[in-house]
């Protein structure tokens, strides 16, 4: 990956405006407010992520997790507050500007082109900004960043199959691969393991741990079993605010968290299949 090149590009970019404060977090959300028809979906949220972290963002349905991701990526405009990334204010910027600054985002429903092959999807993502004709004229090869992305997400075997034939889990990995060729500094993944088989979830957890070795990753997740296996630092959101933050055990022990989130019935079947669930990190 050409991550260092990307990083120096981002630094060069930030030098033009504000200089990047190295003591500051990579992502710093403060006093964020999002209002939908009078309803406060995000209500004075403060949230920050350090470079190189794998952060899990959890909370009950409607807590505002997706809305937060939407604001960071420029899809939703907040009523107030600020989102700073590597020293740059993101509020008011367009989505493609934010992508260019180094933020990649996946959706819960993978947005891949079913009729194109796996490698064509990744190739297409790598060609963003290039015209269609130039893209089609380009020699197709599974080398360079495209090959690396395929390998990272473990989709070398089905590389030449139409994406439409992939399982839901594989489509999520493909979407992550399509983000990786753009070499983002920060990856925001919205419920990537929802709908995945247990085996696919395990592979995704391992993929997340691999990804955070070279970039910063924020994962929105619901599945407590998954969290216990792969999370270290967790942020719990509730009613548009951060309810608590800390290690998995710490968060699970928090009485308010138990009340609003963990108190809900857990999937007993999963507990049975994993009698020795432990926190693998932190
Ligand atoms: P989460 O991802 O944590 O489940 P969301 O961010 O999707 O929660 O939603 C937070 C709250 O904001 C919910 O009550 C949801 O109904 C509301 N909401 C989200 N998007 C919109 C929208 N575009 N218009 C109106 N309400 C919305
Ligand atoms: Mg959501």
C-alpha cells in the first residue's frame, strides 16, 4: 500500500491551511448536534479517536451511530459542533473532499456492482476520478494495490467471479477491499458483521485487527460476542451522546450500559458455541 505517500499528501494538504497538531487525536468530534425535524439524533456528542486505534462504537438501535458516521463522511450536515480530522475541519466539506482527505466508509448493505467481477469492482474503486473510457482502456491486472487489496480481504480465489455470486460476508469484504485501494487513513465500517455467519465474523475480526496495523479503524457493531472477541476500546452511544467509554470489561460492568444496552437478551446460542470467550486485545 502507498499509505505513507497518502499520509504525506494529507500532511502537505494540512500544511497549506492549518498545521497538523501532532498531540491532537486523528479524529476529534466536539459538541456535535444533528437535528431531524426537531428530533435530536446527535445531542452534544464529543468523541475522539487516536491514530492507529481499532475503536468499536456500540449502542442500541437509534443511538445515533450511523448518523455520526454520516456526519463525519459529509452525508449529513450537523446543526452545530465540529469534526476535525488530522487538524482539518470536515463540517461543510463535500463527501468526495472528505474521501480525498483519507476517510473511507462502508455501509451495512454492501454497495458493490453485482454484474462486475470481484477484481473489476476493486479496479473500478481504484479508478475513482478516472474517466470510464480511460478506466476501460486500462490493462486489467491483479497486481499493485488491486492485488494487495484482494489478498488483504481474502478474495483472491473468487477474483474472477461476478460479485453477485458472493455471499453477504464476501460482499462486505469486497466493499472493504474497494476502500483499501483508495488507501484511507481512517476507515469507518458500519455494522460490517451484521448478517454474517459465525465463521465469516471470525474472519472479519481478524481482518479488522490486520487493518488497524496500518490505519485507524472505527467499527460500528451490535454483536456483543464479536466485541468480546475482537474489541479493546469501546465507545457506547445512547440517545445521541457518549454514555461511556473504556475496555470491553469496563463497559460491560457499567450499570447504565447494562440498563440501556447489555440488559437486552443476548444470543444464548452463540454463548453456547463459545464457552471460552475472551477479550483478545487490551
Ligand atoms: P443507529 O445507527 O445508532 O441505530 P441512527 O443514527 O440510524 O441510529 O439513528 C438515530 C436516530 O435518528 C433514530 O431515531 C433515527 O430514527 C433518526 N434518524 C436517522 N436518520 C434520519 C433521517 N434522515 N431523518 C429523520 N430521522 C432520522
Ligand atoms: Mg445504524
